């Protein structure tokens, strides 16, 4: 422990190595004597690196970038083309849909008109049939009424004769009975 850190104890092996390092020479890149040669070496290394990068690496990278840009431009052009095609297809679809709607509406209108015409024709036929049946019924009713009225006069004459006979005991004459019936039917009795 009597040694200090700054003091070097000579040994047989390391005497020359320590003495060169401590002889004031120091680390070679920091030595003033080697500085100009280091700058020349750095300049040569930089030029060689620049030539390698500019002649070999940059063209390859530029080629990759250009190829990638061409692929991107091609993809964008394809996307625009497909978009235009899809828009054209959408317009065609909408046009066909509008045409189909108008055709469907025309078919519906035509069918409705045909059904209305058929319904009107059937209604007219039914009305004519009912009118004919009504006329036949009225004729039949009129005939029945006429027959009934002719029978009513006879029945009334018989009834009136029987009532008068019952009341007064003697049958009225046919002439007086006819006059009374005529007056009664006219409303002047």
C-alpha cells in the first residue's frame, strides 16, 4: 500500500508497453501529428462511400421507388376505371328499374281499365236482364191485376147481392146492382 497510483513500478515484461503509452504519445486519432492523414483517409472513405451509394444503392432504391409508384398509379387507374364502370352499371340499373316501374304501372293501368270495362259490360248485361225481368213481372202483375179486378167486380156483385138479400130479404135487380157497383168503384156512392 505504500505505492501510489501515479507511480509505476517497473516490471520486466510490461516496461516497454507502459512506457510507450505513457510517453506522451496518447490515443492516435487525437494526436496532432496524424490529424492531416486522418482527414485524407476520411475524405477518401467518404468519396468511395458516395460513389458506391450513388452508383449502386441509390439507382436500385430509385428503381424500387419508381416501380412502386408505377404500381400505385396503375392501381389508382384501375380503381378509377372500375369506379366508372360501377357508376355506369348503377345508371343502367336505375334506368332499367325506372323502365320496369313504368311498364308495371302501364300494365296495372291497362289491367284496371280492362277489368273496369268488363265490369261495366257485365253490369249493363245484368241491368238489361233485370229490366227485361222487371218488364215481364210488371206485365204479369198487370195481367194478374186485370184478372183480379174482373173477378173483384163479380165477387163484389155476388157479395153485395147476398148482403142486400140478407138485410131486406129480397135480391136486388141486376141493373140496380150494376149501377151501385159502378158508383162505388168511381167513388160517388
